[in-house]
C-alpha cells in the first residue's frame, strides 16, 4: 500500500492567484486569504493525496519577521491546522501532517542554534497539535535540526515522520548526504533512536532520491517506512537558503515524467510518495494513478 502525499503548497498557491511574495512566501495567503489555502488543500485531496501537510512551513521569523512571529505564530499555526483538517474531512481517510520546518532557514544547517530552537518550535506545535494526526519535520538539513524537532513534539502522543533534504548539486557524492554533509546512513540511525515512525527525503532533485533510499534501507532493514517527495528545481546547493528567491521550475518534470520517477521510488522501497516545491496537483494526480495501477 502506497501513501500519497500532497505537493508543494507555495507554488500551488502562487499558480492559483493567491497572495504570494517574498519574504512571507506561503504564509502570506494564510494571513490575507485563508480560503485559498483550504482550496489548495482540497485540490490535493481531489488529486488523490491521502496525507496533506499544514501550511505552516513559512511560519518562522525568516519569513514573517520576529515581531509577527512572537505575536501571531501560535494563532497562525492553529489556523493552518484547522484549514488542513477541514480540507482532509472532504475526503475519505485523509490524514493531516503538521509541518515543522527548519526554523532558522531552509538548507542552512550552519545557522542552527540548539539553544533557540525549542522556543521557535513551541508555538507551532501548540497551535497545530489539536488538528493534526502526525508530525512531519521536513526539509531537515542536519541531524541536529531533526533532534530538535523530535524534542519539540515529545509527549504529544502523535507519530513523528522525519524528512531530510539532500545534497544534490556539484557537492553531491556517491555517498548520499544531508545538506550538512552528514551521511544519510547516520540520519537513518538517528530516526531509529528518536522513535520516528517514518523516514523521508524531500526538497531535493528527483535524481538523488534513489541513492538516499538505498542508503537508508541498508540501515533500517524495513523497520520503518521510507518516503520521497522531490522538488522541481535544479540544484540549490550553491544558491543559499531555499525560498530566498522564487526559483524557476524545471520544464522537463512533466506529470508523466514525475509519475515514472515515483514508480521507480516505489520499486526501490518507498511506500510514502508525493511532491515538494513546484510539484502541483496535476503531478499528484498522475502519481496517484500510476501507483494505484
């Protein structure tokens, strides 16, 4: 049985005409036009997603500013959770994953501060908790980021999925690594130690995903499920933090091309498959159909 995730919320909002700009990114629609967020979730449900992810990724000071974060992060997280829950309930058996982002910036393990992470994650967890079925700590660039996320949700009684982003450009090697340079094998060992109920890879080019799956499977031996949700960008290893600019989307990742890649990941051991930045509802519809068939 394959679990189908949704796609990239930010670009889906942009394409729909929802409020969208930097620095707020996907948080802008949540603040100014929340009905567009629910509508985007509903489109992913209609496309075949059986897990949708809350639009809470950009609820960090990098995107909304420290003052707004301090004043509104928990309220906005609760709104994101409620909108996802309402959309999930339009389907049958659809679950809601609470997005826990890298709170110091995507692809920036060098900015991580363990002594500050808990305070930034706490309002997100508090706001989302009543509405979500599981936690998805996503785009984690280092082991330390993942450990902080696990600590933040300890005691909530909800499953934790850990999703890591990978080196995918000129710095990529035959040994699959996180953006921090730490090996995927070490991340898999950490996932087991933390009691994660799934390990995934996201927000990296599709071409590097199978190597990461192989490295993780060698450590995990089937003890927890593996998943993939790739982005539609060229490598951002050399571009600084993700979402610092509105990156161009590859034109070769057609719906059929991405669905074929998803079939390969499923054959290679992934049982949770969806899309990240630039992967839209039409891609998820194609993936759901290909994997169902």
